[in-house]
């Protein structure tokens, strides 16, 4: 199998796990990094033995780089992705795909015209916990899925984050910050969404930062911080979701799925591991299910590695742009429904991502993926 050369744009906190994890995969190699702060890029390059620390323009101009990993702030995700695509490079970005639906569509249209791949986080659904959950669904352990619930409820980020203001601006809030994890997981488990309805509100128009170094500064809240939504899936299931920065305490699950033959507790979609619990209609108690797949530790970057395999073999990647755009439209749908007082039908759809092969792990990922691809192509 060949290898893609990759460059990381954005050397903030999230970049460290990408630099670390991508070293284990054979299908790509990170050879450059860039940041608005060139000293920060140089520090990351030195720490992780990356050959080149570039400016954004220098990285995009390097003809050796095949793939850009876009770890910039959400407000410029689409802008940086566009520049990478225009430079002839595949792009994989952090969530969300874009702030607006218009920018998200523009990224996908540019990629299509140029014959390039777009991938996007979160890739937590490729971890052992959610992969096991999907396998149980596919194998019929709880029958046909009827409904689901999802909850992400915290008191807000101004109590701990060093610079929390952007969480309360357009493109922020609990839905755009954490919703991609929950909605990507539900789409992976249940398929695409047909329509949504929602109610959204701003509980506190102003927030006071109590973390350092900006203790005491006030934030004007410009985006809803309490969003309650309902989703109708194309497969007939109905799910409820709450994302909140206005909740002090709760005892609700991350995700549960209810079927005609039983129920399942799905792990935190912001993690890669378990536990997964199952209780069929004839069971007297819940049972923890052994995980069928690996990647149970923090495996951010597996989506990039899987996309690299797909590029090299001409296959559709799992954490792809169509999935990310569909999730983006669902998130906007909740807010639009609240504003308009009506159901909002989705204009987009996506393919429900395929399961990874059972037993795949960090130790055997490249070998297992290569064997799977060879079997599918009849080699």
C-alpha cells in the first residue's frame, strides 16, 4: 500500500493527540504543520519530530503534501478547507464541517468538482464502544429500533475554560460544540434523519467568567444554550435530544436506544470505549457486552487514517463530508424549527457508515483494512 503525506493546520491543544496517534498508521505520514503563530508550529514540529513548520500559505504551496488536516477554530473551518481544496489537496477537519450550511455546501461542491475527498470529525463512532453498539443493532439483539434518547447537559464552560467566549457566539452553544458527537453517533447507529423539530432558548443573556486568566470578564450570549429536539429518522425511529449549558446536575444517560425486542445503553459518544449494556425483553437484568472492536482509548485521528486508506484505494471513507454536512443541517434544523414554530425537513441525506471489520485495533488496523479491501476487490 502507498502512503499519503499530510500537513496539519492549527497547532492548538487538540493537535497533540493527532500528532501522537497518526504516527501509528502506515497509510499516511505527517510531514508539516502550520499555525498563525509560527513559533507554536515550530514547537509542535520539534516536539513530534515533524520535518517542516510552515505558514498556512507555505503548507498549501508544498506540492508534496496530499492531505490537509484542518484543526483551526470552527469560524474558519470552511475557509481553510476551501483553500486546501483549491490547492489540490484532500482535507479532513475538526467538527463542525462549517458554521453555516452555505459554507458547508460550498466545501462539498468544491471537493466534488476537483475530485478530492473531504472528511470530518468526530471519528469517535469508529471506536470500540459505538462499533459494538452498531453490531448489536445489525445482529438484531434489540429488534427493530423504535426510539432513542440523547443527553448532553452541563452548566457551561465559563467555569473552567481559559477563553470560553466563543462557546456563546454563533456557531457555538451546546449543540454546535457537542451536538456533532451525539448526532454523528445516532446517524451511524440509526441512519440519516428525515425531519426535526426543536425548541431553543438563551437562559442567561450574560455570563461571567470564573476561570483564569479572564476571571470576572462578562460574555454576551448570542446563541441558544438550551436546545431540546426531536428527530424522525428515515428508518422510522424517533429520537429525542437535549443539549444544554444550563443544567447543574442530572442522572440521565448519554444515549439509549429502544427496540421491539429490548433496549441498549450506548457509551459517551465523546469517547471511543464502552461500556455497552443490553437488556432484551426476556432478560431479568442489564448485561455489559464485551466490545467487539478495538480503538477503545483516545483514538482521535482514526478517521484520517481510514480516509487515507479510502483515497489510496478509491473507496468511500466513513467519516466523510456528506455525513458531516447532514449533521450540520440537523443542528441548524433544531434552531430553525424553534424560530419558525414548525417541523423542518432535511434537504440532505447520507449513507449510513459501514462497520469496521470485527476485531480491528491499533495493532492490526493497516493489515485488516488492506485485507478487507483486497477481498472486496476480488484480489
